[in-house]
């Protein structure tokens, strides 16, 4: 499990409780969210290991992550991903971008 997934799962239950969901619904949503987050992060991790940065594919994954994280209540991670997406197509920020992306895949 990635750190981002673990942190999100840790707080998602409380987020869903505030939405008035039952424990059964919460359990299902957290489990599915955990699987989806890990799947997207695994794809991102694979792309980061390639010799050339695949910006379009990375953007698609970041978009999916942003949606998952929003739905699970992790607003801090959403803000971080929004910042990464803002920098993604700026060539002058290549190193900073790689650091930020690799941080997500820890």
C-alpha cells in the first residue's frame, strides 16, 4: 500500500460518517477506494520508471487520483495533485515535477 493510500484510508471513514453513510457503506467505499488508489498509483509509478516522461498519460492518472481523493475527503492531497497538474506541461519545472510525482508513489 502506498503512503497516500494509507493516509487517505485513515481519514475516509470519518469523512463518510459525516456524510451520513452506514458502516456497511463506508466499509465498501473505503475498500474500493483503497484498491482504486493503489491501482492508479501503481500505474503512475510504472510511468515514472520509463526513460521519457509521458505527460499525457500522467495527467490522465492524476485526474483519476484527484477524483478518487476528492470522493474520499483527502483535500490536502487534492491540492497537491492540482499543483502537480499545473506544473505538468511546464518544461522549466521538470526536476520539481519529478520530485512531486515520486513523492506520491512512496
